[in-house]
C-alpha cells in the first residue's frame, strides 16, 4: 500500500488493531494482575475514559521521538521505532516502581511515507504494549512536512505514597545498577562508523528492542529496597547526576564495578566511556541503605553494587589504580552544545 491512509481510515484501522491486541493481552494477562487503572473507553471517542482505584497514585510520563534525533529510517525498522517509542515511557514507570496501564500516541508522518511503514510501526508498538499489559487508549494523527514525530504518554499506578523518587538518596547509601550498561551506545557507535558487521546480535537486540525493567522496578518497590531510583536513558553519568542533584548529595563510582556490556565472540567489555556516558540502556540505577539486603539478581536480572552516596556534592570516578577524577555528566542532554 502506498501513502498513509486518510486520518479517519487510519484511526479505524488502528482501533481494530488495538482491539485485536487487547484480546491477545487478555489471554496472556496474569491472573494476579489487578485493574489498577481500568480503560473503560479507549480509541474512538472524544476522550478516553479511565477508572482509577482510590488506593492508588497515578503516574504520568511523556516522551517525544523524533526522526534523525532518536532514530533513522535507514538503521531502524518500523517495528523497532514503534517499540522504542513506547519503551521510553514504560522505563520511566518502571523507575518509579509502578505498573503501566495505558498509553496515548500522537503521531505525525510525512505525506509520502508508505502506509506499510505505519502498519509495521504500530505492529512493533502494540507488541510491546501487549507484553507489558498496556492498552493504547487514544492520541492523535497529523501530517508533518518531512519527518516522523511521535509523542507517547504512558499512565501507570503505584499504591498510594509508595512511588520511588529520585530524591531519597542519603550519604552512606549504596549505589546499584541492573543488567549491563553501554550496549546501546556501542551499537550506535558501530552504526555511525558503518561497521555494521561488528554489531553483536545480543547488543543490537538490546539497542533496537530494549526491554523496560518493569517487573524489576515493581519487585524493588514491593520489597522496599530502594531509597531512590532512576532509569538509565540518558547515560550513567547524566542520570546519576540527576539523582544526586534531586537528593542533594554526591557519589563515588568504582570503574571496576560498572557492569559493562560485552562485544564480539571474545566477550570483551565495551569501552568504559561508553558505559559511563552512553544512553538508551533502560536499566535501573538505584540506591539503598547499607542495612538493606540487596540480592545479586532481581526478577532474573543481575544487580551490581557500583558505588556509594557521599555528602560532598560532586560525583567522583574511582579508577582501578585507586586514583580518582571528577565524573562530569556527558550523557545525552537536549539543547546542549555538542562541542562542549
């Protein structure tokens, strides 16, 4: 099929896809899942109708995804773009220890974009929505001059007063990270250098189809382990600086303890700089009291002890030889000059 369908037909087509997705999700839904936030009426009316349990707080997050900023059509399949659009909001909900429930998408596409691209985009987005028990409940469509733009809002819930914030870290708390870090940055570096044959399949899967740590975040919250938490979307150095700034503290990070992703058949760890400053890993970075027992794995995902919170309001990197240096936030930041 050629150009994108007219808006009315596109919405009708999407509504049918969402209905089919909801049927599949209901078959896969765990029996223990409660309706924290129920979608009473979704796509097709002027507004979605949502019903919230009185014992819950609602979580809301929104993220833009822009062509040639967050993805390139020559690198990313439409399914990958749809997946990555949704994963950003899901990861934010995970970082609060929440359960995602509903998503809203506003999508603007150029007039010459094939309808097949749009269909595959929704296929990727709806697949992740089904796996995460999230209902696409509404949004908007529009025509853009030349590039693809998507804005996704994700809603979720936590029991009242239990959301894990960035602002709870205290001096003496230990710093932990889930999974492996820097794999997305390593893949992106290879894509920029055109060395695509060097892209490890496991690394590329984590880059093109990253997994939000929803279950891990919920387990950590339920066990009351974290004093603060953030997701690693902008890079370890930048996201740690956000957490420290909001908590009014500093940190020491041990270079040898950072769980770096590995590349190639030799399983060689990626460069330290990529692990420190690369983004889009969507792992969780959290702090916990030294009195708190933190297991080595949570929800099947490895957890690494990588440093400690300090009262001195700066972030230091402790090198393997024992020397230290100031760790500046050099991850992703919009509007920052790239030469700074």
